[in-house]
């Protein structure tokens, strides 16, 4: 069963208008690896922080942060 954070993160990525591949690329992770992590086929304790940071950076780059 996937960790609870994975579903929340997938929703945040979708709502921000990005793809898993874009976030994976930004985090310097292979998209297939990220897919395995998000589907609970692989454990990666540091993945959540890396993926959240990558998503935050993408959102900032696009200029969608409330000031």
C-alpha cells in the first residue's frame, strides 16, 4: 500500500499543472524510479523531500507563488 504522502503529492503535482516526469526530472530522479516509489513498489525514504522540493521549485519558476 502506498504511503499517504504519495497520493497527496500526486494531487499537488496534478493541481499545479505539472507531470510526474517534469517533477522527477527537476529532482534529478528517473521517472520510472519515481513511479515505483509513488506506487509503493519501491521504498525511498528521501524521495518525499526531494520531490516536494522539486515541485516547489517548478511552481516558483512559473511565478505562481503568492507574495
